[in-house]
C-alpha cells in the first residue's frame, strides 16, 4: 500500500473514532447533568411547597395549588404528594397526572431510606424525606423534564453537525497532508529509480529538514561514494596501462633484440632482465588490486610495521638505476630521537609504489634532477618532505594536482597521463595519512607526506 493511502486510511480511521468518543463523552456528561439538575429542581419544588404549607398555617389549599400552578419554575406534567409522619396525605398538586407508586415506596421512606429515584416512561419519580420543625414528612414528586430533554436533543443534533463537519474537514486536511508528506517521497523514489551507472547526479533535497531531507542527504552521500568507487574502477585500466605500458614496451623490445642474437650468453642476460621486469609489473598489478580491495573496506587496519627511512633508500636505489644522473639528498631532522620513530603501520609494497612515484615526479619536474628529502616527526606523525627546484605550480594547477588525468602547465613535453599522483594520494589516504603540495620560502616545490605512527 502506498504511504499516501496509508496516511489517509490512518487519519480517516482514527480521527472519527477519537472525535466520536469525545462527543459521546460530552453527550453523556450533559445527560447526567440534566438528570441531576432536574432532580434538584424537583426536590426544591417539594421542599418549597412543604414550607409554604407548614409555615403559612392559614393558607388555603386552593390558593396553594394556584401558586403551584403559576410558580415561575413549575415542572411539566408535575404531580407532588406530601405525607405526614403517619403516612397520611396532606397535600396533592392539581393536574391530571396520576402518580402510581408501589405501596412499599412510602414504607421504605419510613424505614430510613432518605431518597428514592426511578423512571416511569417519560417521567422521573423522586421520593425523599423532609424534616420541618422536628417533624418528618415524606414527599413524592413526578414530572417530565421536557425542556431539559429538548435541550439534550438540540445538543445531539449540534454534536452530530460538529462530528460531520469535523470529519469532512479532517478528510480534506488529511488529503492535503498526505500529499505534502508523500510528494517528496514520490519525487525521491522517481529520481532514485532513474539513477544508473551513467547518471549519478545528486537527488533533490527538500528544505524541510525532516527525515525525508535526511534520507535524501544520506542517499546523496551514498551516490558520492558509489561515483567515487565507480570512477576508480572505471579508471583502473588507465592506471594499469600507465604503469605497465613502458615495462611491456621495454620487454618486447628486448625480446625482439634477443631473437636476433645467437650468443646464449645474451639469452641468459635477456631472461634475467625480463624476469626482473615481470616481477616489477607483478608488484604494480598487486598494488593496484590492493588499492581496490582496501578502498572497499575502509575499516581495515594495517598492522605491519614499515621503516620509512629504509623504504626511501630502497626507492632511491631503484630510481638511481633508471636515472643515473639524478642526485638525492636525504636528511633526518634532529627532532627524531629514536629509530623507532621512523616506523609506521602500513603495507610496504603500497608505500613503496607511493614513494617511488613521488620521487620520480620530483626528478621529472626538477631543473637539475636534484631531490632533497627530509624525514621528521610532529604530533605522533611521521612526515616526509620531498623538495625540488623545478617551476612551481599556479593556484589553479594546485587545486587539480591529485585529480584524475590532471596535466598542469609544467607537464608540456612530459610523458604521462596524470594518474601517478592519484595513486599516491589513494595509497596515503588508505594509510590514514595526508599528502600536500606547497611552495617553500625559497620558491621550491615541496610534497609533504604525513603518516600516523600508530
């Protein structure tokens, strides 16, 4: 069932029941009040009649009846009977209403019952004991509260009108509210159903700041993560081609050269070269797969301890063979007091790829192939500064430095497709670290890599 119909059904079912119970409570309260008020009036009428009869000794019964008929608060179809202590009738009001009561009614009053009330058709019968000047008297009154009942009937019609109008208004309000509540949900549902891998634009977020807005924000956050993950998966082939294109080309060239060689000694050297090249490619592929695996499990924690200084020297040794003219200057800051401070938890293979890309980038964009490296610590973090004196980046280039396929102004005539630093930033991020680019006071390029020490 649609949520709009559920809201309508709930409101349409619950409101009339609650309103009906409330109006019934009003009706029964008023009916009880009418009865009590009428009995009080009947009691006051019999008391007043007895007082006139006793206090005014010489009053004529005919005159008392005339007063009884014309009194301002007379009761409809009234009949009043007064008895003395012996049960003899001392007064009977004049009209045609017969008062038929059980013979034991008067006897019950004599035996100590102070009040007796019962209904007789449309009439209310009320009997009670009166005391006047030390004498007991018994009164029986019978009357029809036609005016009170008319008021009660008017109240019934009024309550029915209120109930009908309220239910109609409630139906209109429920229809409006259900539409207002369900419309953002329907819109969100339609937008979600139209999403595809090629359409991951964010959905509309209502300005209501309610649960629906929270749901839309949560879905947009999920879309962002899906888009980021999909973007990485989509560009994985570009990572692979970027990292493996040159080694594969070198291996193919070496194989073609060896095919023309007849000296077995050259074959042995070629096989060793190809073995090393294939091992490097295997390392790159494994690293790329590790990045993909760890990105899908953000809760993963690295437990292996890696000596960063030794890792940097290993990267330098590998790069020195490729760039024999490059010069590396490595310094350890004086705030490092213990060799244990040079370690951090991580994946050595992934960090090796990260540092070798940063160092290779520093060589490629340096004016003299000189790279300065400094290792320091601050606030439980191990920091590595990599400086070169090449052309610095503009603010625009800095903003896109770690983006996919970014190529700055300083990349003219440089080989690459702009994926190396993307891999570096992902590896550092997976290690809960940061990588920043800044320009030093001496106008040099500096990459600052920070890794947590624990």
